[in-house]
């Protein structure tokens, strides 16, 4: 004699379980809030205080951390790193990317790179190199390259999802804009023997970095909103 079994409802592999919805909502909202806070704080530093005297066209943003009140810059970057980690957790919980995947590793590298940028201060290269300065430079380089590459791979993974198209488009545009910001720098390095100037003087380095940073935080915010929208669609589609 067999006992009747209760039929189960199949679920798609991209539908997050109920217990993951809290992670998606909290992580995504934390990430978007972190982006807004970081932009407001660092944007305000362009306008008020000692940092307002820094040339935004030629000087990098990291110089704000070396001035009086520079702790505000450090706090904003740490908040952005933690918010980005929240977005990564939301993407994984929403099953938009596996935890063990190249997009997750690259976005995680962005988070770690931001923390290293704060932990190791920018050095005054006119005085001479330092270990801290080298770590700061290469950590920022890894972070700024890793995020757009990870985001592009994630967008490609979901190219067949019509509902994700608005987010995919925004993420792709922001990522390509970020990567394109490196082109003038690469050109200046390649042509330094012709133009006769150090590469950091041949380009508006501060302006390029600010455009790059703005594009990257936009990508973080879009990834968070994407995870949140995906989770909401899954809740509506899930049978009770």
C-alpha cells in the first residue's frame, strides 16, 4: 500500500528562495544608500573645506584624504566598499550570479580594492615612492578595472532575459564608460616619448578619475536596483 505524496511545484533556478529575499532587499538597499552617501560626501568636499582648493582637473580624489578633514573621504570610501559588498550579496542571493563565479570575484575585488585604498594612503610622488603609495596605486587600479569587467560579464550572462534589459543596458553603458576613461592614460603612456611629458601631466588626470569614479558608482547602484527588481518579480511569479 502506497501513501499519496503531495505534489511539489517546480521552481526555476533563477528564483531566489524566500529566506534569501531579506538578503536581497537589505543588501541592495544598503548598496544604493551607500552610493548616494559617498557621492554626497565626496561631492561636498569639492565645494567646501580645504579640499575645495584642490584642482579637480589635475589632482586626484585621493588627495582629499591627506588634507584636514580627510577622514570624511575615508569614511565615504569605506561605506561605499561595504555597500558594494551588500550589492554583491544581493546579486548572489537573487541568483543573478553564483558566489563562485568570475563576476562575483571581480566585484569582490572592487570591494577589497576600495578598502586597501583607505588603508594605504596616497603618497607624494614628488618626494619619492613608498610601499603605501604603490599599494594604494595598484589597489585603485585593480578596483577600477575589476568592477566594470565583472558587471559586463554579469550583463552578458543575462542577455536572454527581456525583463533585465533596462538594467543590463545601464550597466553596460556605465562599465564601458569607466573602461574608456583609461584610454587617454594609455595613450599618454604610449606617446610619452613623442609628447615629452610625463603621462600624468599629459592628460587631465583628476577629471578622468572623477568621471571614472562616477561611472563606477552608477554601476554599483544599477546592480543593486537590478537585484531588487529581480527579487520582486520572483515574489510575484512564485505560486503560493
